[in-house]
C-alpha cells in the first residue's frame, strides 16, 4: 500500500471523510423527506446515522490513539443508538 494511502487511513482522515459524506447524505435525505413527505422519517434517520457515526468514531479513536475511555464511550453510544433504532422499527412492525 502506498505510504500516502496508509497515512490517510492511519491519521483518521479517511474516517473524517466518511463522516462528512454521512452528514451530506443525512442533509439530502432530510431535504428529500421534507419536500416529498416520502423517504426516511427524521427520527429514524437520526438513530440510524448516529449508530454508524459512533462506530466510525470508535474506529477513529483506535487509529489515532485516543484514550480507551473514548473508545468505550463511542461503542456504548453506538449500541444505545442501535437499540433505539431497533425499538422504533419493531414498534412499527
């Protein structure tokens, strides 16, 4: 793997890029839902995106050497968001 690509990932910048793309995706989906009244409801979108974002932050914490307390916090937050997402989905089913 070229050194620049390796540095891009190990520095956490790849995670930053993915998180930025997720923010753009969320904005587009929110606008689409607001304009068309179709698509993913806001509350569902937030829970889904938060669980993924917290997992990405946990990965970034490992890559850049943040304290393990932050890693634990991000994993617990991801799990909580995931449970909220599951609860919302099963209530509708």
